[in-house]
C-alpha cells in the first residue's frame, strides 16, 4: 500500500493506494485508518451485476469502493455517522470515478426506521448488507484519544445488537449479510443473530500459521434456518512477516474470497 501525505482543508490526510493501485483513498493521517479488514469484507461479499448493496459505517469508504472496483453495475449505498468521515468518503468516491456505483449518506444506525425512510433508505430493499462494526464495548476497554477513532472502534453496551438490527432491517428476505469482527465476539454474534439469519458461514483469519484467529468473517442469509458451517480459514502472514500468496491475491489483485 503506497502512501503520501496531503492536505484536504483543515484535515491532514494520507493518499493510500489499495488493491494494487486500483483505488486511491484519502484517510486521516492520524487516528482512524483503514487496514485490511474492509478489503476482506468486500472480498467476502458475493455480489453480482445489478445487486443493491448497503454498508453500515463506511468510514473512508474502502469496502464500498473495493466492491465497486471488483463488480460492475452494482448499486452501493454507504451510511456513515461522523460528518468528517462522511465528507471524506464522498471525496473518495469522486476521485476514483465511481459516482455511478456508490452513494454515501450521513446517518445513525440507531435512528428509527421512519427516519431512514424519510431519507430515502427503504427497509428490506438490499440484496447484500455488510459491516465492519465497532470491536469494543466502551465500558470494557480504554477509550481512544482521537474522537473519530473512538467512535468507530467502540460502542456502548448493546451497540453491537443495534448494528445487527440495522443490517437485518434493510436486507431483503434471503439477502446475504456479511460482517468482519474479532474472533472473541463469535459467541455474542451467534447469539444475537439466532432466528434472524441462517446458513451461516464462519471463516477465520489467522495472523500466522498455528496462531489463534484474530478476525472472523461471518456471513448468512436472512430468514434462513440452515446450519452453521465453520471453514478452515486463511493464514495472512508467512513466518517472515510477508503476506501469504492467497492473502496477496485478495489484497493486491482484488481476488474474491470464495467461502466454500
């Protein structure tokens, strides 16, 4: 990922290349910065031409734009609460020439269905709903000094349920929901999603061979009652610290992560 420092108004940002230079993303130089999670989230989303995709909490819009690069003729909507990130996401859409595929809306995932309806976001209208929800409970972890990073990385108790409720609300029946999260959150996620989605696929991501999974990708169908499948997963780094060949194909070559 190539990086250069630029200034956008009063915010100091970096200009980062993703997917082997297919995308150029502006993001804050300090604080909240996109890593590999949104790339893997997009890679695990099995969209096809003509599908409508909703992302909750887009940040700088990395996942949205990765999807738009990988698939033609998608209709992608990204929702972001923080005003500064929302404007940055819109800027990234424009500078990558993907205005015809991606639109960014400002809003709170905890807002009422009526509020979203008034803003033009209709329940049960998306074929895919994706998210990289905040990882930490504000009552159980130290707060980040940067307010933007703090808002993106942590939420109040019960916040994860709000994210999942939002995702389910806007997914069509039999639509696919896909999210990436910490491996420690698997029990909570499965409990919250019980009776909401089924045919779930759990795909672990391991930092190195033999290490515990640091992230999981969880995907399932709204309204299904099919069983959970746990896959072998993917190792991210070789012993020398370089990305594995499989990880490189996803991170640099825009390859899809096909859940078996």
